[in-house]
C-alpha cells in the first residue's frame, strides 16, 4: 500500500512539473493561434504575437513558418474597435490532452485491484479522448468593438 501511494505521488509530481510554466525569458515564444473576425465579417488567422492595451498583433501564417523566420515583417495590427470575435487556440493542447488522458487511463494500475486488465482498455480510450479534447478545445471571446470586453479577454489570457 505504501509503495502505491509513494509511486503515485512521484508520478503526479513528474507530470505536474512537465506542464509547469517556465519563467519569462528574453526569448519570447508566443502561445496562441488566433482567428479574429472583424466588424465587416472578414477572418484573419495567425500566431498572436502581441496583445497591447488597445490592439492585437498577428503574424499571418502557421506556427512552423513563424518559427522558421527569425525576423518578422508581415505582422498585422488590429484595433479592438475593429474586432467582433476572437477565437484562441493554445499551442501544445494536443500533446497535453494526450498526456493527461494517458495518465487517467493508467490510473487503474495504481489504484484498483486487477488494474492491469482494466488498463488494457482504459489507456487507449484515455489517450484518444484526451487527444480529441485537446485538439478541439479553444476559447471564444465576443468583443464587438467594446473596450470592456477586450479588457476582460486580456485579463483572462495567461502569457
């Protein structure tokens, strides 16, 4: 019993430390992919580089193109008064969901009797479910040109 408790605590500490946020450094890495709908119903998609007091700066493109370029010249700045809706996806959601689903799928081995037999079914189900949830999860904010709604969105985002 003590072995199970100690091993489960050690496992949880390892999982938590792998997802813990690192301190901010000089080499900033953006975390969100944004899809912004403007007031005239045009959609702009890209990597959210900066979030200012009254605007959002996007790099129009995918993550891979952003990381391959060292100097960014193609940024698009959109004022909050021109934003109708913002949809944000965090980088690495798929892998995080996959890892959490795998941990939940393996939990019958540690906590249940006959857990290895149950884990044969729960591990793949946990991985698949976690990956689906992680890949499809996103946050939507309705701004409609309102500064209060934009400010509320800014406070809800962790950089």
